[in-house]
């Protein structure tokens, strides 16, 4: 599965299939494809850097009561 943007070209809409997916499927230009389309929920997940996690945990230990107060919990 891959995620791609829907674009308008003339009076039609197109979805671009990434080269890696075309190669994985072993298909070529002009070959009919079956496509199941549905809206995608795209979520950005930051890469957790060990130093950042250590800094967060140290800050949490020092300021947990204040963070909880600010969050309303």
C-alpha cells in the first residue's frame, strides 16, 4: 500500500503511483490496474532522539507537578 495525493489534470483526477510500487508489482505503462481509493489519515511521527528523551524525562522529574497543573490533571 502507498499514499499519494489526488491531483486534477484537465477534467480528470489522477493519482501517481511511485516507481518503487510499480517495480514491486511488476506492472508497466498502459497495463490496467485495480485501485481501491479511500481517504488517508496522514500522521507525522517525529523520530525520538535519545538525547531528547533523556532531556524530557529529566525535565518531567523536576517539574511533574507543574506540568500536571498546567494540563488540568
